[in-house]
């Protein structure tokens, strides 16, 4: 792979790689540095990149591994909200609907933080980033069925929490009559 082909195929992935690194590392500057290091690593192995059928999935996997190595070198850091920075848009800007959506997203983000890291990453890649199961499997180093199971468990956990809140109100505000 020559420089022109590298620029055409790898450099356009910088936005996705940065976003993914930022979510894992929770630091803007460290994510930028990591993407630069990842580009250097990919450039050094440019002659082997043709062997990979999905270059984007490979680059995302390299990013994930790089970031996890960086996190292991430090104290444990938990992945922050995946949905931060994503704004909800609707054609009709109804303030009440916007408030409800904002509250629901805050609840989902808060509960996503309680999921295991693998479930957080899979739900981020599938539901927010829009990757296919095969791509996620390549990025995560899992088989496709394991990705499906992990995603299903993450969604079910969040769904159960939302149903619980919907049926009984917010847990912090509960004050059953028998306790009064």
C-alpha cells in the first residue's frame, strides 16, 4: 500500500477512531494522541493491510486494543456515557417531549454505566455507531453469536430497568404507603 492509497483508505477513518478512543479513554488529548499512534502503527504495517477484508473493522480493533492497553497501564477507568454528544432531534420541537427525551436519555446513560465494559462497548458499536454484527465481532475478537448474546443481555438489562421505573416510578422517589 503506497501513501496515496493509505490516505484514501485509512485516513478517512480518523473520525470514527477518535470517537471510539475518546469514549474508551475519556480524555480528548489522550484520544488524539492514541489515534496518531494507531495511524503510525497502521502505516508501519501498510503492506499487510491488504490481507484484511474489512480495513475499518481491523482499525477499530487496533484502536480498542490500544486503548485497553493504555487503560491497563493506569488505574481502572470506567467507560463514561456513550450517548454524550448525541442530541435528539425531532421535526417538532415540543419542550415537554424534549424534556422527557432528555430525562429518558439521562436514565439510560446512567444505567449503561452499570453494565459490564463488554456490554457497554457492544451496545455502543451496534446501537450508536451502527456497526454490523460481523464487524463488531472482528473489533471485539468475539464470534458473532457471542456479540448477539452480549447485545441482547445489555438491552434486556436496560429495558428491565426502564420498565421498573415506568411501573413504580423512580426508585429514589419511592415511598410505599406501608412504610409511612
